[in-house]
C-alpha cells in the first residue's frame, strides 16, 4: 500500500486550480516513476486474470483515457495497480485545446467538468513517450495492458475525420495492446456526429480495413474499441449496436473479438448538478452523476449484443460498489478517472479486489 495517504494530500491539491493540480500531479509522477519514490502512492496489483478480445488482463480495473494525454506517466500509473492503462487522446498534430479555464470541480457531487479539447503534443511526441515506458519488461508473467486512444484534430473538417484516425492508427498500432477510437468527446466540434448510423459505419469500415492491413504488416492482431457517449436514447444505442455487430461479429453472430465498445464518455446533462457553482460551464461532466447514465448504456448494449462482445464500462466509479455495478450492468472490464482524483489510488485496489471476489 502507499506510504503517503491520499486523503492527506487532497486538501492541498483541491486548493489549487484544477488544471494546475492536474499538471503538478502528472509532472510529479513523471519525475519519480522510475525511482523508489513510487512507494509514496503505489498499490499492490490484484491478481485476477481475465481474458477479453484475445488479451489477458492481470485484473479488470483500468485507467480511462484523458488523464495522461501525452503518455508521459505510463510506468508511474502502472504502479497504482491497474490491470490496464489507456493514454491519450492523441491527434496527428499537436494542438493547444480550448481556452483556459477549462476544468472545474463540483465537489458537492464528486464531479468534474472539462472542456480541454484534445490538448496534446501530437503523435510523434506521444509515440516517443510510449516507447520509453518500461512496464512490459518489468511487469512479470502478466504485464499491465496498454490502450492507446486516438482522435481527430480540431482543425480537420469532420468530413475528413477518417484521415486523422487512420494516421493515428498507423502510428500507434505497433505499440498498443488495444486501440480506442474516440468519437464521443463533447469538446471537439461535431465529433459526436460520428456516432450516427452512416458516419459510424463508414468510419469503422475504414478503420477495420486498415487494421487488417496493419495486422498483416506487423504480424500481430490487436483489438479496436469505440468509445461512445452516455447521452444516447434507445434508438441511437440500437443503431450503434447494429453497426458494431456488422463490423465486429462473424457470420454466426458471435463476436470476433477484434472490435469492442467503451461505454461511456462524459455527459452534457446537468440535471444532477443544477444550481451548483460551475454547473453551467460548457464541457463534459464526469464523476458520480454519470454512473447510472453510463450503466444504462452498458445494459442496453449488453442486451443488444451477445454475451461475448467486449464491453468496457466507465463513468462514475468512485467506490468498489460502483465498480461492481458496471460488471453487473454487463461490462467485462471497468475504467476509472474522476474517482482517482476524488478517492486516490486506493480505489484501484479496492475495486479490483471487489471484482475478483465475484469469481471466488
């Protein structure tokens, strides 16, 4: 367990601007991640091997994309006991994102609002950081798995979004255990339109075709996941599920294991935070208010897709009980982000332990 309790540090961190805290914390992790000082925050990795999409994960709790956009802290995050870590979103070219301030805490609801806008240093810098990571050689028989999350530049017209995704896919493929196609951030104009029937079908067709070419070139096959929003009605979820089946299932209707879905991203809804300071700030809301909205989408996807179709659940996990609710809704794996900010690294261990206990 960590030597320094997160509860002691949180009042100081929450006294700073949210984005300043974010950068301060990531900078500290980047500096100490290859030193004995990781003992200040590290957690034991729960052993609960689980196979999904052809990959064996050491446990079923991962870090969601967005915390480490430039892949600077992969080894430091691995020390927190995650079974998998997803970094990004990366775009082909570096971009500053949206104007500041663009991150806000709503502590009364254990929530955040962000409108960062895929701020990152670009694909080349991202890949250089990924290649410096040591987790694979230090990870033992079942190392942590690494997901690389890809997006489009804000300056790229939505009609040409596929080009950006393919550029990123070409770059990250040799280094990823899985790739996530992010089409659900609310902070890049028109991005969520890619969730519609024809647009999603065209994008997935192009991505899966390129993936097949890359699999032949690199002699390794890795799965692709699509990250979707919580702000979808039943009809929209049905359309997405049908498109996923078309590209991710064999002729007999069984999942191929080569395509999966991550449900969900942040929400635009403010129903749960009405009247609170910052509640009307533009951006995506994450944290406790998203739990049930995310679980609703997971349940609908699991009903629409067969039991073998890979689903990663994310949104509103702030306790081990919340993590279990994702599995009960139909997710195979669970991701955490905002919960890590409010609860600290102990949440990773507690959640992984609770999920492991389901199989005992």
